[in-house]
C-alpha cells in the first residue's frame, strides 16, 4: 500500500485537505474505543472520535452518514460503522469496524451477566445508573448542538425550520413519531430537492 | 433437538426484529419484551428488566441487550446467534446502500436526499435527548447533572468519562 500521496501539481487547486484514510487496525481501535467509552449511547462518542479527534469526517459528512443510517433499519451506529469502514477499506473494513464496535461490549455484557447471576446487586448499580443517565442526556444535548451548527450556518433557512419543527413536534408536543415523520419528511425532501 | 430449535427461534425472531429497529435498537424493545416474556416464557418480567438494566450499564451500542437475552436463553451460542441475527441482515443492507450512495456521490437525487434527511434526523435526535432527560431527571440534582454535562461537553474539551464517573458516584451515594 502506498502511503505517500503524490504531491499536488501546482496547477491543481489544493483541494480541502484530502480526507485521511484509516488503516484496518486504526479502524478497529477507533470503533473498539467508541464502544468501550459508549456509556449512554454511542452517537456522542462516534462523533467525538470521527470528527473531533481523528478528523476522518467533516461535521457535514458525519451528519449525512448519520442521517442515512438513522433511516435504515437496524442500530444506527452499527450501520454507520459498516458504511464508514467499507467506504475507506472495502468490505473487510466494514467487517473490521463492525467487530470493533460489537466485540468488546458483547464480551463485557456476557461477563457482567454471568457475574450478576452469581452476586447481583442491581439496586446499587441502578442508583449509579440514574446519575450516569442524567449525564448521558446532557452529552446527547451538546452533541446535537454541535451537529446542528453546520445546518444553522447554512444560508438556507428551511433546514433549521424543519429541524426545529421536528424537535418541537416530538420532543415537546410529544406527537406520535410515524405521523410527524409522514408530514415532515416529504416536506423536507421536497424543499431539499428544490434547493439542490 | 430442542437446543437447535431454540437457536433457530432466536435467529428468525431477531432477524425479524432488526427490520423494526428503525432509529435504534430500543424501538424494538417492547416487541422483544412481549415475545421473550409473554410468548416464549424465556424469562420473567423482573428478569427482563434486569437484563435491560444491565445492558444500559454496559458501554456500547444499545443493541447488545440482544446479546444478553440470547445468552440467557441458550448460552454463548445463543448470544452469538441473537446478535448476528439482529445485526447481520441490516448490516448487509447498510453495506449495499452505502456503496450505492458513494457511487452516485454528487448526483442531484442524492444531494436532495441527504439535504432532506439531515434536518429531520437532527430534530429527532434532539427530541430523543429531551425524552432521555425527562425520564432521567426526576430530581433537581439530576437536572443539574444534565445541564452541567451539556454545558461542559459543549464548551470545554473535557473527556465526558470524568463527568460520567462523578455522576455515577453521585448516583451511588444517593444524592441524585
């Protein structure tokens, strides 16, 4: 594998720094870390790893891949790992990212489950979990706020309006998800089509 | 053989459930609960909620609750079969959709699709944060933890693990 990229010719516009292409082992380690850090959901930790620490994806690229994965059946970040891994390293990359994400927590939960079966003290764990869940809610909030920045910096106002309407309908008014999606999704797609 | 029958049931059931898990594994939990407790009698209600609680306590994607259910039902083989069934088909789908998406990068249908899905997804994710907070924040201390975590992780480059450790200790001590 040739690691040194050819030097750009002077006539070529210097493209926004070519995206770094992680190796298989880097992929595995990154996804294993995401899963092991991932208390209270892995979305926040994936974004931190992919966008802020490793800089493998721009904020916009992350949002697009995450949006696509959210509308595919199956766990979002599991889908995300397959799509990102195979994008940078082919089918094997997808598999490696997937094993990195699922392997460590599978081992952990089987060990934890076995321990619990012998000497389970769930009340204590549950109390700790109450604190962690409260913190996890805050972490999701700051992650969403960071994810929304590119949308709000865009000149088009339709994006923020759609995002806020969806949030209000489900998060605040607590209307049923299928009905909200049936209304909001076609409008959002149509607006995006007109704007493209 | 009864064991093979159980593994087969785990396989088809979780493969079916994966298709319902749109927006995350947790959307399939009510149906998994109904099937595991009421239909198959694999476990009692308290056992199910303990398993769900343990999965929440374990770091990693929420989907690993399925691993523990499989383990409870049929040991290590059950854990593997349930997890593979829950993730395998949807991962294959994601692989092909991702490839198609990358092949047509820049096509106008794709720009429109991404541009339309992103704002809705952000709204949904923000709403899920509120739902989690509403469920978790029964006390003012819990609300304080949520707000402090949100502000700190937004403004400062602090590793959230430290905040989680403090929050876990606060919970353990019974202050929350």
